[in-house]
C-alpha cells in the first residue's frame, strides 16, 4: 500500500472519525507541552562554581524559586512529567470514540480487496498520524508560547525559563517518540483482532472471572520501598545508590499503579456478584449483570483517575515525611542555639514543600484531565450500547431506571478502587520509614563529634489531606457520570432500534 493511499484512508471517515482524530491530536498536544516543559526545566544551566554572593549556585535570572534553586528543578520536572500519565490515558480513551463505526469502515476496506494486515495498518496509521499532528501542533504552541511569555520584570528576572530551549535530541524524541508510542500501543491492542469483510472479530479475549493476581503486582511494587532502608548501606558501598534507588522506586510505583488499575477488574466482578445477591430493583440488577459480564470496563475508564489518586496519596505521605523532618531539624537547631547561648532564628524553610505544592497541583490538573477521559469513556459506552438501551426503553423500562443502573455500574467499583489506590499510595512512602530522627552533635575535635541529643518523632498520617484526595476522586466520578447521562436520552430514541 502506497504511503499516499495509507494517509488518505487513515484520515477518511465520518464526523465521528474526524472527532476521534481531533481528540487524539489534542491530547497529544497537551502531552507534548508537558514533556517539553519538563525538558526545558532540566535544561536550565547551573553555575559551575559558587561565588561569594552566590555560594548556592542559584540561577539568579529567574524570579521563581522552583527554577532558581537547582535542588528543586528535579521535583518540578517530575511534577510536569506526572501530567503526561492522565493525558496519555485520555488519548487512549479518545481512541475508542466511534469504535463501531471504525470497525465497519475497516470491514468495508476488506470488501474492497484489502488484506487483514492492511486493514489493521490503516487503524494503526490513523492513531500515529493523529498523534504526530498533535505533537507538531504542541511544538508550535510551545515555541509560540515561549515568545509570548518572555516578559522580564523590572529587575530583568524571568518568571518562566523562556531564555532556554530543550536539547535538540530531547525535542525530536518527544515529537517523534510520542506518536511512535501511540502507534505501537495501537498495534499491540489490535494483535488479537481479525478484520473480515463482515466485521471486526476479537480472536480471543478475557474469559471467566478475573482473579486477584494484580495484588502480586502491588506487592512487587511495594518491595523496593520496604527494602530500600535495610539495603541502603550495602547499595552505598557498591556506589549504585544514587541511580539505582530512584529507578527502583519509580518502577515500584509503576508496578503498584498497574496492579491497582488491573485489580479494578476483580473489584468490579466481585462487586457485581455481591450486588446480585443483595440488590433489589431493576436498576441494581441491570448494573450487577453488566459488571459481571464486563468487569474490565472499570479498569479502562478509571485508569487515569486511579493513577492520579495513587500518586496523590503518595505525595501526601512524602509531605508528612518532609514536614516532620523539617520540624525535627528546627527542634535540634533550637536546642543547639540554647546550649551555646545565641538567639535562635527559625528558618521556616520550605525548600522541598514548594515542590510538593507543585506536585499537588500536577495531581489536581491530572484529575481534571482524567475526568475528561472518564467522560469520554462513559459517553462512548452509552453510544456503543444505544441499541440495547433503546430496546429496553421500547419494552417499557423508564429512562431513569437506565440512568440509575449506569450510576450503580460506575460508582460500585469506583469507590473501592479509589480507596485501594489511596491506601496503596499512602503506604508506599511509609514502607521506607515510619519515623524520622535528628542527632545533634557537639564537642567536635579533629573531625570527631560527640553525640549530644537525638530527636525522634513518628511520621503522622495526614488524614485530612488523604480525605481530600479520596473524596475528590469519588466526587469526580459521580460528577462525570451525571454529565455522561446527558447522552442517554439521545441514545434511547426509538430510531436507534434501526442501528445494526
């Protein structure tokens, strides 16, 4: 198949196909902006040597401490990278828009003489081209925004790093890597699909009841957090602590997130079975049967939101750790000042908590983006099953009963899944340490200091912060479900009975 023909077939279709391309490109535009912003923060040059006026090697051309202080840039870049998780999940949800119409279009290609591999290639190319258009648009918006936001203040300082650009390889990897990743994921998802002249058939899929094996992934993800402190001395002796520990913690958090997301399938199935036993009324029974028939729908729809809740719970745990450590350090400094007879000047340092504020902001923005993905998933689910809903309405089932069944179907697995993500996220930092201690040393002679006093305090659990994160996740699910029900009336019209 010639590239020109492949391009034409990939971008052809109905208004629904055009909407899918636009939504996919828009989500990749947001992902490109987040990644390029993170690369820009990491590209900020740091003075090679400190001077008398700038011993901390600060980048004094910026007014924002998150950019000026080298120790905060890593956390700032991490917060920006975290934004890509719900954005990429949103891109996956947008790729499912109009799936039945796309399948009929692929079947039409087979009728016209295309081979099964060529038909699948059209679907993969559609995602890749839409993602490439989005990344190119994101690069253009990034460069234009860099010029528009370059506004030095009266002292010549910049609020944003508009005076630096990411490295060329980083830009190329972002603009070309994200579409390649999207195309590879589409090819992976299409590997079990057979496109025939009469339609699209999944050759094999998940059958039977989901097993609770994702709990193993959560345990594997927690292992680096639990074993880090016992192994830290040995890792330091091997000179691998500086790079191996962050990598292990990142992979552990990723495994835990995947375990929580996949575990939602088992939670949905179990909740559906329980609802079948205790449920009363047609709404609960309809929801229960749907949960048992397709328990993985919750994993697909709630994936981005659960990832945000897990990282939000982890950020709360890290905040409690850092705040307690800072209080301990100030207490030790106060005791040292009292012992030597000089006045104590509380530092009130928020060196790391400012980065955590940015992480919290990233989690909040991620929840908003995940809410958009959830809305797309709900709307797609209603539209895809519109013929079944129209048949129920034609048979006499009130629309409010169908609306109630959809609410039950979404909320029943969402509440325990959000709770599980919150608990796992909050426990991961506590696997490293549950208390902090600061030792005050005095009487140093020839580099040998005598231990004077040790301050130890347990790391508290910030229940109020955790409640905000968990309640925010549940409220987001309920609000998006209510908005998604707006598609129900149009999808239950009698005319939908003619949809094949």
